[in-house]
C-alpha cells in the first residue's frame, strides 16, 4: 500500500504527460491516419521518460534539490538562462493547450462552447493550486485520469480484428498520407511523451514531498509503474482510433472524434466516462505545467518556492504561477483553436527537448552532487542513445512541420 501511494506522483506525471491534450491529439491522429504504425514511437517515449525521470528523481532524492536549481549551479547562469527562457515559453504554451483541453472536455460534457469555459478552467486551476494540498492534488487527478482505461475496454467490446491490429503495428500503411506526414506525427507523438515540463515537475514534486536517499526505491517505483501506465493508456487511444476512425477515413480535429470509439461501444455512458477522463488528464497536466513554470523561474532566481509554502512566504513563486495561468487563458481567448495550438506546441516542445535532457544527464553523472549514486555504465549508454534520438527529433521538428504544412 505504501508503494502504491508513492506511485501516485508518477501516475500523475504519467497521465499528465503521456496522456495530456498533446497525446489525446497526437495519439488520435496517429491511429486515425496510420493505424498502429507509431507504436514504436510510443515505446521509445516510455523508455526515454522512464530513464530521465529516474535520473531526475534520484537527483532530487539524494541532493534534496530540484533539477533546475542544480542546472544553474552546474552549467552557469548564462546557459541556465537560455534553458529557463526556452522552458518557460514552452511550458506556458503547453499550459494554454491544457487549459484548452479542459475547456473542450467541459464542452463535450455540457454542449456549452469551449470559449465560455476557458476563464472557468483558468480560475479552477489556480484555486486548486492555491488551496488543495499537494498529496490530495496528485492522487485525485492522477488516479481519476485512469478512467482512460475505458478505451482499452472498448477494444474488447468493439468488433476488433486483433490480427489486423497487430499487423498494422509492424507495417506502415500510409493510405496516401505520405511519409512526410508519417514523420510529422512521429515527432509530435514523441514530443508528447517526453514533454520538458515532465521532469521539472517530477523532481520538484520530489523535493516538495521531502524525498531523501531512503526514498529512492519508492521514486523508482513511481517511475516504473506510473509512466508505463501512461504509455498503455496512450496505446489504447491509438488502437481505438485505428479500429474505428481509420476505416471511416476520419482525421482527428477535435476531442469529440477522439471519444467516438468509446461512444460507439458504450453510448452515453461511454461519452460521460470519456469526458471525465479527458477532463482529469488535461486538468492534471494544467496543474503540472502551471507549477513547472513557477518552479523553473523560482529555482533559477533562488526564490523561496513550493506549493507547500504560503503565498506570503513565497510571493514571487505564487505570482509567477498566477501570471502563467493568466497568460494561458489570454492566449486561448485570442480564439486560436486548442487542437491547432496543441499541434504547434508539440513541435516547439520537440525543438526544446535537448535543453532539458542534456543538463539532466550531465548532473546525473556529477559525483560532487550524487557521490556514488551517479549513473551506472549501462544507464549512461541508454541515456546517450536516447539523447541522440532527442536531438534528432529536435532537428527534424521544424523542417518536417514546414515541409508538410503541419502534417497535412
């Protein structure tokens, strides 16, 4: 039971990172356009986020300090400032996309236009961040996001051709979509699984939970249980889109279409569960991104920070938190389509990935901070290979987006 509760931080990170608005869109598009052909991307993303989240959690547990705090000290103020600016911009855009996802989920449940829900979503996120205790927040929204398992259940309820589903995972049927679109979706899906804010939230959350070296086993348990669960849920989204949307020639452009397989299987009950799941994962991710934006700024400038710290004692941290939520709301009130914003956010996120993951690998090998708990040989080999893939995705992101006109 203790390990199950300890895994809740990893579960919140997983369902907020693997299955946030980015993955709802990217996984839905992947399945609807290319079947299960992007399953390898999802598997690669699970391995990458597990490896680097383990490093970030170990850094937090051994040093008692969050990753961004050590990045400035280890790499210098100028390099860390570049990292801060890039990370903050990406995180705020991601926060806006997640708030848009919350609004779309509420529209799906109520029929009320999503723009009317945007200010409500912003206020609700800020109130939860201000008033709800950290353990309650992470467990309620993290575990509620597991309602996405309804997509896996729907696969067994629908007339699924399991053999054909398996074959589509090892063959690429572009159905006239083109290789450019295939790689655009691959980059977007990979970016959604290794979102930069993910490790900042995980390590800072560990500091908030007062992890120590004695908690390393629980931290690893969180990673090895939580993130694979997120990967499984994302795979279920791809699979249901493959079974229902691809044969119909549907291209995902809204959350109604992502939910359609579950509605087809279970009717109104399925719609209600899907709307709840979409709300939980996007709201949970909005909490993560809001905190991550404030964490990064406060840790760089050396301010008092933490959700456990009162606004009076950490006024600048809470101010950045509030400003970040307001910026997210204002971006959405320009009437930009949340799904379109999500697609652009994923490409921008892909470009920024090396700025997040290279410093983590550097710090995780520094004996000054970790002593004999630095990376082992094989973890370094895995981390280096994954970093090369991350750099490749960052280099390819903008050319493939321009060349395909955002995957069209």
